């Protein structure tokens, strides 16, 4: 069983919902144990939305933690579908139950894991990971328990949104994270469109609803329009590796400057590799869409 922790900023975009769905779908063919999921925003409906999607895939007891500082990514745009899912589907957080802190949730999950075993997936700003590294016990747990970090982050030629939202945290993580890192950059998922074909997924399935509400809010259409697949590429790389859709660059050193730009240089001893598309983006999107299951 591969132990996995997922940190997500579910809400500002619907590809986070797609990433959760893909993780659960892949778990039907790859033996996974999801140790915990954490929300790196302050949105009060985010944990409920995570729990709703987990329950849609038969997982109702995955530990969920929340970023504990107020005011981070919790505006109206960040709860277009989070609020609808949290308030209209069964979940542990519907009545605003006390939510564990993300830092505590991650540390507890890592404590119980075997050494050098955990795959850590981060699909949002890196504030929760930075808090983990700034915590003495947290840093030691990462060093001892985590095998690999896969993060949807950075841009090869521009400042990427997850980095831009918290540049100091991104700088800290890429400087201090002690394990190998796979970065799936902005450019990799940009033209991979998923959520176009949900096959026989029920119209009221929370993942399908998330895509529908997001696209309606942003005026891009409704059901079957799809969305860029930034976060899904990170989940695929973490669970399945790069093949057959992607390839990995040679090792690099990666530094985030004060403006949020990624400064990367090849180095045989570098800890960062970038995920790049190998198949055509349209083909990757169609293949991932073919995996959707309820």
C-alpha cells in the first residue's frame, strides 16, 4: 500500500475536485492508503467539500485538516462550488464542527507512517508545507517519513498562481524540503482539458457539480465544458509516475525569487525534476476523461 497525503486549495478552481476524483479512481487499480487530506485555504466550506467528494468514492473517514490562519483564499470566488457541496451533501463539516489544524493532521499522519514511504501531493499554495518545515518536529517527520513530494507549482516562463499567492512559503519549501521533488508546472496542465466527458457519472455527483458550477460562474459554459488539468497532472505523476503521458526532465536546482519567478538550473545532484507532456495534450485529456468513474 502506498501511503499518500494530499494538500489542496479546493475552491478557487475546479481542477482540485478533479484531482480528488482522479486520486480515488487510481486507488482502484493502485493499492493506496490515503493517510490524510489538508486544505490550505481559510474557506469555511472547503473541508466539507473535500469530505463530500471522498464520500462519493466510499471514503468517509479520511482525516481532514484546515489551514488555521484567517483570510486566505476565502472570498466568494473561492466557494462557488465548495459552499454548494458542503451545505447540500452529507459530510462531517456541514454543521461547522471543529476542524483539526492542517499542521496537526499532517504530523499525526506522518507519525504513524513507515520511514521513507509517504508520497506527499500538493496542489495549491505551499503554506501548509511551509508551516510543516518551520515546525521542528514537522521537519524531522518529513525528513524521516516522506519519500517524494509532487507539487503542481511554478511556471517555466512566468509567475504561477500557487506560488504568487504565497511567495515566501514557496521560497521556503523549495529551499528546505529534504526529499526528491517532482514539479508539474503551469505549462504542463494548461492545454490538457478534462471534465469534458464524465461518461455515466450521475448529474448530481459532486465532482460533476463542481465543474458545472465553476464554469457557470465564470461564464465559460456548463456541464461538459471541461477545465485545464493542472492539479490532475500532479496526482497522475504521484501515483502512476510519468508514463505514458509525460516525461521527466533531468534533475535541477530550483529557486523562487522575491517576485515569485522560478529560477531553475540543471544539476546532476539537484532534487527537482519537472513533469513535461510527452503525448499530445488532447490525447492526454481524452485518456484521463476515460478513467472517470463514480
